[in-house]
């Protein structure tokens, strides 16, 4: 069965600290996609990144970086030098690539990040 | 600007009433989705539509209904049969319904049953 686990319910850091949000997934498919979304207090989900199962290269985008490790079924997200504007709920999600399947996103429960000045 | 709009932002309903949540997109996307979010939980799929005039039940479709008469519109009706409708409802769309396509989300509607 497919599942996404975000074990950290809430994280609190002080501005400029680095913080890593963990994501562990379960799937039997060999083709799948992983996503991270940000949900600020306004409520709208904002897409951050998509990774397919054949691309294990880490990615960096400004202060954000992602570490994808198939060996441990993890897709962790690191924010470097956190800022107050990073305060939000972050969701990790999985989409399986079955032939003929639809684009169903399976979400983790989310991690609430609070960055304090 | 291209995007997804949802209305209203806040909705209050008396028990026993049906209510309809609006979702419109001008991204020319084929696929649209409705999710429900409860406090401290991830999003759960209610219904999805891969193309006009077609839609399928998601994981928690009981007590909900949808229609997809136009490509840009995918309204959700919360019926009186839905036992616990108070939640945050999010609409999304993707260019097609194929796996791996990024889903774009609307701003959400917060429904409260009085």
C-alpha cells in the first residue's frame, strides 16, 4: 500500500537556523513521483518541487534543498538560514505512475514549521 | 492572471442543508480535483475529473457530489448525508490526469456547520 509519513508534527526554530523536514514514503511501484508543497497561513498550497523515481540527484533552489534516497525511501527537505516567511505547514506527497492510473496524490500529515525572530 | 479561484472563502451551513462550493480554473487544464483537509491531517481526495463530463470517486466521496459540465468548472456539493462536513476544502487542477503532473491549488473554502 502507498503511504507517506511525516513524523515531525511541529518544528520550532529561531531565524537563521537550518531545519530539515523528514518524509518517508511507501510504494510498490517502480515509477513514482514525489512532491513537496508549502501551505502558508492563507491556506493555498504552493508547489515547491517534483521528483521522479529515476532521478536521485539532490536539488538546490536558493535556500531550499532536497535529498532523495531510494535506499531509505526518503525525500527530505532542508531550509538553510530559515526566515520568518518560511513559517508554514509543509506537505510531502506521492503519486504512483501506474499505466492508465490517474494523478492521485497521497499526502503526508504535514509538518508545521514555526520560525521565530 | 491564470489560476484557480474558489468561492466563497468562508461558508456557514445549517445541519440538513446542501451547499455548493465553486471552483473555476483558467489554466486550460483537463483534470480537476477536490480535497478535504481536517486539522492536523493531510489532504484527502473526494472526487476527481480527468476530462469534461467524466468524474470518479476518490477516497472519501460519501456525502458529496460533483459535476463537470465545462472544462473550467468543477463545483462540489456537500449534501446533508455528509456526517461531518466542517473542514477546509481545496480544489486543484493539473494539465492532464496522468501521474506525476503538478497539481495547482486554489485558495480553499472553509466550511462550518452550525
